[in-house]
C-alpha cells in the first residue's frame, strides 16, 4: 500500500510547506500530496484554501487576487507552532526542482483552468513519470489525460456509484479516489478488477485509516503518515513523533 503524506505530514508540521514535506520524507512516505493554485500574476503556489487566512498571516487575502511578491513574504508556519515561523508558501516550480527527484509528488489541482499550466511545468522539468495529477474537478484531470495520455491522473470524488466509476473508466483515468468512509472490501475489489487503482482520501482519524487498510485500497493520503507506516509495519522508531 502506498503511504501518501497529505500536504506533507499535516498533523505534525504546517501543511504544504517544505518543513512538512521534509518531515514526511524522513518518516518514509511513498509520496507527498500537495495543492496547487495560481496567484494574481500567474505564479503556481502550494495552498489548499482559496483564502490565505487559515494557513498564513495574510488576513483577508485570496490567492488568486494576490501577487506572488506579497504571498512570498507571508508567515506560513506560526499558525501551527512558533517553531515554524520561518516557513513560507512554496512555489510549485521550486518544489518540483527540490523534491521532484526525491519523492513522487501528487499534485491536486484546486483552481479551475490551471491544469495545463501545471502539466507544462512538470513536462518542462521532465518529471511526468514522477508526478500524479488529481482533482475533484473532472474536467481538469480529463484535460490533462487528453493532452498527456501517459500522465498518471486520479479523480477525487464522493460519488462511488457505478455511473461515476464508468465515467472515470471511459476517460482512461488511472485512479479512482473515494472518501475513506465509503470504501468496503467488495467495492475496492470491484474497482480494482476494472483496472482502477484505488486511493482513499479524507482519512480523518486512525479508525478511518484502518477501515481503508482493511478494505485493501492501493494507497491513501493521511495527515499522520507515521501512524499508517506503523500500522503497515514500516515505522521507523528513531523518527517517532
């Protein structure tokens, strides 16, 4: 099973920062999932929310309405813990250059219309084989797959009905990504038999984590990767948090 650090190791360090990514790497994750948005001047940055209030000191600011020259000065760590006060919002380009050869990156497209810019950047760095593209926006992952048939893409969805599964198959999307609370062993086997890789999201607590493990998913994004690694017998005691 693939252990994907959700926004790095979001339970242990400020999400979508290099500090969080570095900790996830030390813990031994198979991949790091992060979120991509665009600034007002077109810089691709790693931020989950539309607004910057929750994870930075940029009170009242929206990512798409704020320039990179402002966003790069924001404190993206103190909200989590004072020891992370030097953390900054990363650019996607810098992150791909620094981490793209070290660990598989799962890039979730959060903002409509930026998917081909993300694809172009990944291709430009020759990292297509080192990245998975995901989104809750079917159009985004579909456009990536059409423009780069060899790209690995995953559709994040709460709809686990057969029509939506078929929709995913028809688009030649590689991963079907349901919420952890919805997975069962029989459903996962059914999806895998259709040729889909199954990755669970929304793993909010260890009980949901174990539900997904027992259902046999191929992987999951988790805020506390150390607990999943431990449950899988891959825990590193020297790196316990």
